[in-house]
C-alpha cells in the first residue's frame, strides 16, 4: 500500500476522548499515531461513531475537530479540520483532562 499522507505521523499510544452530538456523547479511545493533519484512533467498540467529532488528546489537552477518512475494524483514521472551524460545544467541560495527582 502506498503512503498517501502529506506529512509523516508520529507513532504514539496516548489516551484520547471524542465528543459528538453537541458534546452529549463522549467515548474513550487510544491515539495510535498523530500528525498535524490527522491521527489513527483505536476504540474498544467503534460501532455507531459519527463521521465528525471533537478529539481531545488527554495528555496534552489539545482538541481537534476530526473527520473520519477510513474505518478498519477497531481503528479509525481521521483528518483534522482547521481550528478556526471548530465548534465550541457547551458540554466540552466533560472532556477536560483529569489533573495529575499531587506529588507526594
């Protein structure tokens, strides 16, 4: 299979979370690789996921508007829409990363 990406993705395994239906639905995922233009996500059960959603990278707090490019089993490839086009949903607070525990 020929690589069609404009930019190489960085392999990773970071916790992520997606929100859709104006933020009323939230699901956890694993971010398997990422670039400035898109990412590969893994879900326990990807059934019923919409073609557009917000993606939160839990470790960095970055939020992207994502559009599904492909689906394969439990994996979904997405590309990111320009941040200027992101819709800010009122229920977004549900997606906020959990702060790390205080150092002991």
